[in-house]
């Protein structure tokens, strides 16, 4: 097999078959993976969640992961937040002519490894090769599908006054990692992306209680944007305790130097839960037993005041409205 991707790899020729067999099939192999035009899958009764997401992160490899791992985690976490156990996934690759096959193999391996860890099977896909300069190295689109756990009903519209707000770990780490990986500011900091599949964390919570109102993964726009979205969807106010919000010291330092707000930097392995106050401690305890949520914490609560706004209570007793950023803080982070 050639060492770089050529237009022939996307032409449907023998090179295409070779690419599928040696790169994708070998890394994604499972009983449902098909060479036909669509996968035929078993069907269970009940409700199903499905989500599609595209990934164009730059750089495509970063501390803590690469675009392949990110592509699996992103779609898995989207359906998991709706209470769905991940089952099947399809993927589409757009690859720039000249892209090294060795790098593609690393991405596919990471994707396959992450899918197995997440308990999802990659069953079908598509590959296109674009001419030099028509695409920036590699883009991946994934679609995930899963069955919603019986008794679970979550939505951004279900937050209620009195709910406690929980984050599953320190915020802003993925966005900060990508910023540093671009080496535009010559800042040296040991920060790794939090990119991770999170169904196991959510399932552990469901084993304790299904009385969960909202679950969201804080990707583009970070936790701050997610909180504003939910405040508007549910027509409620949100009150945060600034000293309760976990932030990695390295992330805090970078944000201080560049004037950034950690709450608005992307996460790729953090969840936000809105839960009734009476189950909040139980949810936190369950999360702290899981990988990737050992530092889960209650950071605030839902109120019936200041509807549509997020209020930040500082350690010295001041109260301020968390300002909403305009424009793109950091493009191509996922």
C-alpha cells in the first residue's frame, strides 16, 4: 500500500478497497461492519437516540487524543446525554490528497480503540479524497445511535428551580490544550485534553437514580454556554459559586495570561447535570467512583430569579452576571 493518500484512494478503485480493508476494516471489525451500502442492525423496542457530528479539529493530533478519538467521543457523549446506551456508529472521512497513510492508521486505531471502550460498534462508513488544498488534512463525521434507558427522560427544557448543578470535573481543558498545541503564544504548560467517552459515568448515575432533569456535554462554548442554553430552554435563572468550579491550575494560569474565561473554553470529557437537590449528593458520590469524573462537584443551583441569566457569586460575596462572549473564542476545537 502507498505511503500517502492519493485521489485514487477515493475513486472506488482497487486502492479504495485496499484502504478500507487495511485501515478501516482492520481497526473497526465487528459482526455488523458491512461492505454493503448500509448496515443491517438488530432492533429493540423502546426509544432510540441518534446524533450526527462533524470534526475538523486543528491540529488533528493533540495531547490526550486525536481527531479519531474525538470523533467517537463527541457522538457517543451526545446520545449518552439523552440517556441512550451507545450501540452503533457510522463514520465518514474526507482526506486530503497526500495525507500520510501512517497517520491515517493511527487515527483509525484510536477511533477503533475508543469505540470499543465506549461500547459502540462502527458498522459502516464512507471515504472521500479531496485534491491538495481542498481540505485541511482530514475531516471526520460520525453518526451514533443508541437505545434510551427505560425510565430516563432528559432535556435542556426540564431544569427546575431548586435543582443542583453538577460538573463532572475541571473545566476548559480541551480548549486550552488545542490553543497551546497551535503554539501561537509560545506558552509552555503541561495540559492534556479531557477527551473521553462518558456513557459509563452516566450509566453509573442511572444505577443510583433516574431522577435526572438535564445532562449536557460541554463542548463548543464550554460550561458557560451550556448553562446559558439551559437557562433559556427552561426559562430559569442559574446561580453559580465561583469557588466551587473546578479549574486545573495550568488552565487557570493560561486563561489569566490571555484574558480568557475557563467556563467558556471547550471540554470534551465533562458533563453538566441538573438534578433535584435531594439526589445531588448521591449523584456526585456515584460520579466520583468513575474514571474521568473523580472531581465531580456541585457548582450552583437553579433559581426562579434572573430568568435566562447566569449569575456568578464570588468568594468575597460579590454577585455578577456571567457575560456571554460574542464571536468564536477559539475556532476548530472539535
